[in-house]
């Protein structure tokens, strides 16, 4: 029991809570995205969009918090911009409706999962 | 007979310069500057410093105790000459430095040179080039200090042996948290070295040291041992379980969330 409580103590900052929600939503969005490749289900599309855009919003909030508390720095700016570029590139490809480009979406989705894993890693309080 | 005993104790006290004759020197009440009180102090005396920001370079060259009354958050020593350490202990034994914030030095916050059997405890040595540095100093106790956000190292030992480095924090330094260089037989225990740009803890050409129960998280490299032998390294935490368990749990929750959302939306839209 004490170990579980100690584990829950990780959620002591807003950043790790947001990052955790982000990873949960990104995972859900990724699975629904994979399902969308098989069939264009309306339910899957709604899950994918809602979770995806919520995850993007959380990412932007985390970025703002990071700049607010840690200040601007070249590497920090580069890191957050790179993550944002992955989000934007994915949205761009989906919006372009070019079927040929769709095969890369699962790779981008996988990259976003990795981005969120890193988000969780860097926000675990130490 | 009793009188003889008293006289003996008095004479021993005089000869050793300690014991009953030890005095407390108050700054700024009795002495305007801390260095003035240090100069006036005799071996064994205690210089007690009240709260305030003191722009000085302190130099301790005799076995005295330098203590703050209200702790490091309220008692700040800023280096007047930035190229010198904020607090320097030099060529003595049995000195104590406790409860200060030492900052703003392009050298070290607190430096010990040729010092033995002394104690540095409960200080903050932040925002210097080196936080706490020991050169040719042996058998000292460095305990419960914070050495964060320094330009190079949080705690640095060079040619210093048989020291105890215990329960210190060396976080967010621009190079290494703890750097043990050419130093042997030290005990490095229960320290925290997190979020340093390079290594959390580095042993360089250092032998027979005991590195136990330290925490080094989210550094570029956690513990680095180079050109060193016969060191005991055990019980240190470099990747706690939570770093592995939490992502797995969250991904699992993501899958569960997907299933819940899918079934909920199917119910709402009446899709089979």
C-alpha cells in the first residue's frame, strides 16, 4: 500500500498530470487512427480527432508552462518546436487528403507516442 | 586539591585555546563585517551571523565556528571580489561553516584548501562556478548542503581524501553534480545529483571510495567512473521504478480509454 501511495505521489505537479493525460489521449488517438486505416468509421474518426486535438492543446499548455517557469533558451525552444512540428505535419497530411501520404501517418502517430513518453519522462518530479 | 584541579583545567583551556574560554561573536551587533569578527575570533570561538546580505569574501584560517542564526535562506554571503571564493577556509583544522548561502563567485561558493577535520553543513552554494570545492583537504564532513545551478560542478573534490560527503544536493549544475578527482577513500553517501547537464556523479582517477545510496536522475550520464579502482558503488538510484511503471500504466489506461470512448460513442450514435 505504501508503495502505491509513493507511486501516486508522483502526481504532485500540474505538469506531470497534464503529461500523463496527454499520453493516455495520444495512445487512444493512435489506436483509433490505426482503426481508421482499416475502415472510415465515424466513431473512430471522432475519437481520433477529439483525443488528438486535446493532446495538442495539452502539449501547448505544457510548452507555455515550461517557458513560463524555466525561461526561453535555444535548446528548449528547439525541442518544443520539434514536437509541435510533428503534430502540425500530421494534421497537414490528414488535411491534404492525399491518399499516398496516408501511409506515413502511422509513423507520425508512433512518433507522437514517443513524444508523449518523453513528455512524461521529463515531467516526473525528481 | 580541588583548587589545583581548577587551575589545571584553566591552564589546559588557555593552552588549547578551547573550552570554557570559547566566546560568541555577533555580527552585525558587535562587528560590522563578518570578516572583522573572524579576525577578532580566537580558536574555538563561534562567529554568529544574523540575517542579511553581506557582500564580502570570507577567509577563515583558524579553527573557529562560523554559523548563521537564521539559516541559509536569510543569511547570504555574496562575493565582493568575484574571482575569489565567497567563503574560503584555508590551512586549518576543526573549522565549521554552517547555515549560509554563498553565491556570486566566479571561483567557488565555499572552498576548502589544505583543511582537515572541518565541517561544512547546511549551506546553499548556488550560482557560482563551483558550489563547494575541496583542494588537498582531508577528513572533512560536507553534509546537508545545497550546491545547485553552478556553472561547472556542484561539489568538487581534488586531491582530497577520507572526507564524508553526505546528504547534499547537487542539482541543475551546468556540468557535473559531484566531481571526485584524484581523491581516495572518501564516503559519498545519500546525496542527490539530479538534472545536471552532464554527469550526476563522476569519479576520476579516484580509488577506494564508497559511493552508496545516492540518487542521480535525469542527468546526461548518471554515475561515471573513469580510471578509478576499488571503489564500492552500491544502492544508488539512477532509474527508479516509477520511470518504467508509469508509462506502461498510462499506455494501458490509453487502451482502456479508447475502448470506453468507442463503446460510449456507439451507444450515443446507435452504431453497431
